[in-house]
C-alpha cells in the first residue's frame, strides 16, 4: 500500500459544529503532517507528528486540534471554525528523516457555513 | 524558517515548446527540493525531486537543476503537451534535522496552448 487515505472527501459544517478529519497510511512512515490549502495558494504546513508525538505546530489556532492515536493514523479535530477556515486540508506522510520524500493524500474539502 | 520564491506565476507556452519554472530558497541548510504538479481539485503529485548532492536530474521530458551556491533550482519541461497544463509548485524541505515538512513556492500556472 503506497497511499495516504483521507476521509471524508468533502465536509460542510456549521460554526458551532464539532467534526474530525481522518488520515491513514500503511507505508510504515513515522512522520505525518497536516497542511491547509486555500484556493489558488500553496499548501501551508499546520502540524508535524514524529513517532506519534507533536513536533511542530505552526502557530495554528486552538480550534484545530491534531491527534495521532498510532503510527498509521492522524486526526484533525475541528471545533468552532470560521468561514475563513474553508479550504482543502491535506495529510501527508514520510519517513522521519530528511531527503526521503512525502506522500500526500487526496485531501478533505472543508466548507464552513 | 525557510522561504521559497517561485517565478513566473503564470506561464503560457505553445504545445511542443519548452517551459522553465524557477525557484529560490533562503535556508542554506535545506537539502531536498521536490516539484509537485496539481490539477484542479486534486492532490499535489510529485513529478521529480532533487537532493543537494546532485546538480541535475532528468526523467523523460522533465528535468530539474540545482545550484546550491546561488540557492536556486529550476524545473524544465520539454516537448510540452496539453496534459502538462496544471499548477506546479516547487518546495524545499525545512532543515530541522528530521523530516520537518515542506515550504512551498506560490505556484506557477502552466498553460499549454494547442
């Protein structure tokens, strides 16, 4: 299995809702990432997990809460989001060493209403 | 942190001609430079990458060159085809010692004119 799988593919949520995005990989990668991509913009790094521990938080608002239950799974819990949080949320994984390469999932298209 | 600049933002070429996209980066410790192609509504797809121990890498119609001294790298696509139309992103790996994620350029919208 050489893929990163993200669910759901599309999500519409209200500003008072709580929802979660899920990401799964079975390539034995020990680093996993969340990126946010707005329309016509590049992906922006949000969080990095290394060996199931949060290693990088790029000053992301607390309404986004990541979780890494095990080496294959990565979640992003969403609460009290704003319409400007609408974006494509991409998960990626890699070996936890430099120069190795990153595999991206297909993303979750999130709309906050 | 790393900063990646990418030019041009839009590039229109005739089918069959070559396309060149250029990027510069700021962190001299960065050692890994991938290029991604992203079609509308889809994930970024890795098309080629280069590590700092080589100056050039080629895969069929696609090549990447790296100048570590000048801190710039370029993507070259020859014999362009309509299916090459997409947004292309360059990136540099942040140099924290592990796999610390990628910083992307702002993207180039490549348009292949038939």
